[in-house]
């Protein structure tokens, strides 16, 4: 079995879609969800809906310098990822750049076995608030990108992209919902690909 961990910070709608989808896969499972924010809804929802999945809160230590913080935080995550024998990490609204500790641990010689979903057609609109950026820029066609993670901000090699059209009457909320609905389909599809091919 391929063992996938989901890393998240916020609402976790993508994380929940991945967990539901993984239930029907034969070669892949999600035994672990790591969140870095104690406000994340996932701490409750995963416990309630997937009691067999370990959901762990690993917060960033507050008392160190920035660089130390990331190293300590990632070492703590790495210990748990190893304990659960995790092969791949799927980021689902994980709001931190992945640092050298995890990048090194999940490198297979060609790529990092860490995947992210980003709500724009990268390389357009990297970083925070990508839906808002695309909407403000009046993009008539926007989309979703799934990509391997590297050390940059949303710069890793692209695995898949899908587009959606902005309708003339779309409010920002409509636009985001159109995109989210695409995210909820595309991310599970990539999980299926990993399940079928054993790699991405
Ligand atoms: C999604 O829009 C995802 O593309 C981005 O962060 C957001 C997370 O949303 N990386 P959710 O927590 O999965 O609802």
C-alpha cells in the first residue's frame, strides 16, 4: 500500500475529499493528517468521520528564531511521518513553505514526493489569495494547478491543470465556488492516478 499523509492548516475541504476518496482505493491509504493550527476544523471532523485516521496537531514553536522554528517544526513532523511510514505528502491548504528537512526526506532522486493544490493557473498568481488575484485581474479563464513541491513558492513541476470560465455576472464568491468545485474533483483524481500507477 502507498501511504499518504495530508498536511493542512485551515478549513480542510480538500483534505476531507481526499480522505473520502481514499476509502475506495485499493493500493493507497491515508493513515495520517497533520495540521499546524489548533483552529483547524479538521481536528474535529477527521476524528468524527474517520476515527481510524490519526489526526495530529503540530504547531510551530513560538520561542525560537524563524529558521530554527521551521527546522524544529519539520523535524517534529518528520518523526511522525516516519512513524506512520508515509511515502507521499499531499498539501491541502497547508499555509507554509516546505523547508529543507521535509524536501530532503521526501526526495526520490528526481522529484519531491510532496504534492500541492493551488487555485490558479500557475505560473500565474502564485502565493496567497490566488482566487482574489485572478478575479481582480479580470481573468476570463482561470483554473487549478496540482504540482510537485520544490523550495519555491508554488514553483514546482506541474502535474495537472484544469480551467474554468468566469461568467460575466460572477461575484467573487461565485468565482471561488466554481474553482473549489473543480479542486474537489481534480485532487481526488490525482490520488487515483497515484493509486493506479504507483507514482506521479
Ligand atoms: C484551496 O483553495 C487550495 O487550493 C489552497 O488552499 C485552499 C484550501 O482550502 N492551497 P481547504 O482548506 O481545502 O478548504
